[in-house]
C-alpha cells in the first residue's frame, strides 16, 4: 500500500517567474584601481550568476554564513535542468570515483536539509527503494507471471529485478520545488537578493573581480562572483577559453495515473529492449509522492539554445518514453494516465566527466561551479557548502576541491585544447 499522496504547493514571488533571457556574458577588465574598502567593516559581497540548483545552494550557504548575496538569474529559478530532472539521490553510487566524497557529503546534507526545511511536505523528499530490471517492448505487452519480487504496479513485461538501492542509500525529491524552497528560505531568512536580469559584464580590475554589470546599466559591486551557469558556461568566453562544458539533452515525461495510490515508492532503472530491436535503452522511472510518475531517458548531444524557456523535446523521443511507460505498467498506459509534461533539458558535462568547482586562474574572486552532469541535484548542497567555504574562508573543508579545480585545464588550454 502506497503512503498518502502529498499536495506540494509553493507560492512564487516575482523573482521565481519566467521572463526574457539575456545574451552571453562577457568579462571586461579595467586598469583603474578600485576604491579602498575595509573588508572587516561589512559582509563580503558575492554575486552568484545562475539560478539552478548549484547557484541556489551556493547562494543559500553563502548567505547563511554571513555573506551579502545577490543571485542573478536570466530567466526564472530552476527553469532548466534543475526543474526538469528526476531528483534522484544516491549515497554510494559514485564510490570509487572522483565524486565519492562530494556525493556522500551531499546525500547526508539533503537529509539534514529535509529535516530543517520540511522537505517531505514542501518538496517531496523521501527515501525509497531502487530496482534495476529488464523490460522488453512487445505489441501484446504480456504481463509478468507475478512470481518475482516486483512491486504490484510493475505489471508489464519486466523481468530480472535486482535491488540496487534501499531507503538507507537512495532517496528522491522534486528538484524544482527543492530549488525554490531553498531560495525562498535564503531570501526570507538570510537576505539574499534575487535579480531577474541580463548579465552584461563581469568587471575585473587589476586581476580581481570588481563588479557585475547588468544590461540596462545596473552595477552590482562585488568582492566575489560565482558563475553557476550550467551548460551555458560553454557560451561564456572567459570559461570556454579554459575548458569545455557541453549540454547533454535529456528527455522526460510526467504522468499522473488514474490510481496514483497504487504506485509504491520504487525507483526503476531499466534495460529496455525496443520492439524493433537494436541497442537496449536505459530509461529511468521515478514515482513521486505527489502521485505523479516521472520517466526520463533518450539523451543526445546538441547545441544549447540561448533561451532555456525555448527548450523542447523531440517528438520521437517523447513517444519512445510513452512506450516505455506502457511496457512497464498498465497504470501508465495511454488512457490510464494523464500526460502532465513532455519536456527536455540540458545536463552540463565536461570532457573528463568531473565538475568544475573553484577559483578561475588569474582572476581573484572569480569562481565557477558547473559540469555536474546527471548528479547536479544530488551534489548541489555539498557544492554550495564548499563554494561558501572557499569564497569566505579561502578553502573548503567539507570536501577536497583540488580534483575539481578549473586550474586542471590550464595546461591543456595553453596547448590549444
């Protein structure tokens, strides 16, 4: 029996609502000296550029630790991948790789944030069991025999279930509601200012960040700038001259079955064999406590549009996900489930598979946090804490950031890569 369904609502202040988007950012250097400032007489002024989960978490922990923070977002908070991803969290799936310590710290931070912010009620945080299984698409969609340990609602042509996560090691949340809950808390309790506008320039004076200039002329004086632009970092010359960030376009649909109470909290990772043959696909299925079911997959590398509000899914990819849903469960077939969303987003990826987190070489006070790939929602909190520590204290203690430093690309950049 599934737990009672939640109704998650969050009133949206103006800074969370969509608006127009800007042109790419540029950096301008100046030889004039900045006015003298006593750093001990006021909070450190930090401008965070980007309102996805990485920018939001960074702004939250900076402000919570005493910084005066302005978050500049060109469209609306969590309008891109941070609003359209699955929100799946795993404690140990990154073990053995460069993300291990970041992921473990962040998984635990998610648990404590959920306790602090009422996550189960406000953004659908909950532990859940996770299964891998094989699904073969067939015209007849013959159900399984019922002999396996599959949840009752997974009544399609599924076989070979295997537990790959438990309520101790895997969890989920609604990523858009999480991001917007966190930024609302940051605004209300810690004085973060959210500005919807176009960043025209990051001014650098004597190799140190001086200010951020918005189109229209507003100048935001700053001691530090954090560039958390997701895949749009690839359109930012100062960053793209050092390293490559590209977008992996991932599709998803959101369904609401007629009997949502029948859907138990089991995340599904599929090896899906299409009826026409070919290479198996690897879609994912995430029931949510709202009664909706999120299904994602069908990824490709494409050019990123300037406006995140204009990103749409490819019809054939959306239709493939609907066939996946139908093959997995009779509750998710056409006529038994309403399609609430057909969408796509771009995940920010790097050539070496690791995020870029740290201070840019040669520009004091200019930081970057991007390239988190499919683990952005998971690793948002620990990235935010680490960035706050780095900006305010000069070093991160929650995790060793040396593996993620943008300085790792300097040698390659000098060779023309």
